[in-house]
């Protein structure tokens, strides 16, 4: 799988790691699981896959941190999310309290 073929789910993992501070220090599997509301086992599988793709440095019992490439991809998702939120509020008259979940769904669809 190439970097361009990453799934929306994998992008969510990268963003969760980034949000948990994984661009500065290793993040525990349990922290990522809580953020995404999935099981730790599911996170472990995703972290291994992202490690093989070169997006995450994963070490069992030590957690995961983003590589430079993983951080770039995570920041791209953060930017997409913020742009979509702003668009929904400013152009489609959504209330700020209602845009987060919609932006979560749409952030993977824009280039």
C-alpha cells in the first residue's frame, strides 16, 4: 500500500495520535483506543500497519509516535477538518456546535 492509498480509518488513527501528542512523544495504545472509541487490539493492528507504511514508529509496550511523513499527513487532516468547519459555518450557516461530526466525515474527501 502506498502513502497515497491510505484509508480514511488510517487517517483517523494518525490524527488521533497527533491530537494525543504523538508528534512530540510516544502515545500509548490505550490513549488512541479511547480517542477513537475502539478496542486496544484494533489500535495495535492499525499501528503495525502504519509502522510498515513508514507513518508511525511503533514499539510494543512503548506506544507509537508519528514519523515526519505521518505528522505531515496528520496535519493535513487537521487542516482539512478546520477548513470544512469554517466553510460549514460561514457559507452554509451551520452552528459551530454542529459542525465537528460533519467535518469528521468530510475531511477525508477533499484534496
